[in-house]
C-alpha cells in the first residue's frame, strides 16, 4: 500500500510539472498578442511595440516590395487599365479615298445611330471566355471625337462560288444592296492602321438567338466582333423607306445618309437598344440585331402625307435601326500589310500557270483569284496561295 502511494505521488508531481511547462509556453505565445488582437481586432499598428509588431512590420515591407516590383513591370491593375484606355481612346482621323461625298471601300469611318447620335464602339478586352469562340463585345457610346475603338473599315464580300444574284461593282464606292464586312480598326489591337484590318482582322458578326448566344439585356440577337470570316460577318446596306428599296438597289451610298444595316444571314437589322451600362470606356448602350418596327401611327401619317394610302403601306423599321456612315474630309489611301508583296507574287505565279495551260487554263482563273482574296477585302492575301494551288 505504501509503495502504491509513493508511485501515485510521483506521477502527480510529474503531471503538475508538465502542466506548468505547458502553461508557461502558452503564456509566452499569448504575450505577443494584446487582448484586442486575441479577440479579433487589430488595435495597434506595427509602430507600437506590442503584440506581433515585428511580423506585421515584415509583412508590410514584403507587400511594399511586391507593389514596387509590379509597378516596375507595369502589371498593376491601374497600369493595365491605363494602357487599355490609352489604346482604345487614341485619336484617329477619319479619311476617305476621294472627297466626292460617297462612302468607299478603304475609308476610315464611323458608324453612327441617327436618332441617338451614338457611335458603334468595339471593346477588344471584353471577350468571350468560351473555348474555341473568340469574340469581343460591341456597344454604342455618345462621343464627339473619332478614336480607335469607334472607327472602322469596310471590306467587300466575295463568295467562293458566285451566283447570278451576287452583283459585282467595278468601282470602289459602296452601293445599296451590296454585301460588305465591317472591320474593326487594327489600332485597338495595338497594330498600325492599314487597309485590311491588321494581321488578325476582326469582323462585325451576328448569329441567331440561342441558349448560349444572345444579347445580355434585351435578349435579342447577339452582335460582336470575331476573327472568323464566315457568312455570319456579312451585312448589306438597305434603304430606310421600304417602298424605295427596290429602286435604290445599286445606287451609291452617300456619306451621312441614313440607312439600315441588315444582317444577310438572318435578315435582322443592326439595332440600338435602350439598355445602358458602364464599362471601362464609360457609359454604353447595348447593340443587337433586331428589326424594331414602328409603333403607333407615326409611320402611317408620314406615308399618307406623301400620298400613299394605308393599304399600300409597308411596315417600316424605327429609329433604333437607322444608321449612317460618317467619313472625314482628309483624302488618304491606307497602306497594305507587308504580306501583300507575297500575295502579288502568288498572283503572278497563278496567271503564268494559266497562260501555260492554253485557252482552257483561263477558265479557272477567276475562281483561283477569289481564293486568293481570303478575307473578301478585295486585296490579294499570301495565305490564299495554298488554297489556289
């Protein structure tokens, strides 16, 4: 019994010693923190020598070094924002091929809504994050100046297999009913302004409303810019008056004249919506492809004033679909890209091969030339050599 009592007292003595050591360690840890900090509040700055001031001072020094390093590399969010705005809002002088009041292929122009005085704007940084689908947002903004994000080029559309319904015009002026592509200014991608839209042209496109593609606010047909030169990027200029569309087809388009920009694949018109939002470039209006027909008796009264009865009236689109091209007074010809020399060499090679083949060799020359014009801009591209060969 005495032996068991001595053993129990020894174990109790050892446990009390271990408890004292544990309490001492806990007190040493707790003395680095104040009561407020233990309760979750940082009541003191590292300059006050209480709590874990040394660790906080080192942490602030490390954060400062990381901040200075990002500032030198230009990777701060503020630097990225400033670079983006500087590229998108760099001034551009609208120019025309010749100062005759017409819209030409090769002009640097703006696409403005007539009723709201808002200009079509591209936002290259607002991109679709889905895999395999490169596209960037389109909106409209009220602006008095011409900058990189609201200036565009127009290019001719030439189908791979032309039909009898595809009219060809020999001049460089834009005509009503002529199929075209709207090309974003290559300066928004950090490239030099040229006549083909840079090394990676971006085309205005639209597609039917689906479960994955639609306008964010109005839920109408999506409009955006893409690098795929498909038929979804083809548009045509249509007269505002439905009764004049037949007789106006083939007439040259005047700069500043109102028109409808109709999507050839879906027959929907470019539309300026009433939904507004704010992005890095300022206050924007949503743009979609939707034929907004007039409501009420306004169009009926306008037509009856011109001597047309109500039974003869065609339903006309409203002001959200009325657009116009604005060109500048500066006469200039845009330079072509560096690969145009290679494209010219490919063209000479194909003509020589057709001449060597005899009279029958000229039959397929037109098709080969159309293959050389990859983007439908009317210029020979070097990439078309493989297709034409």
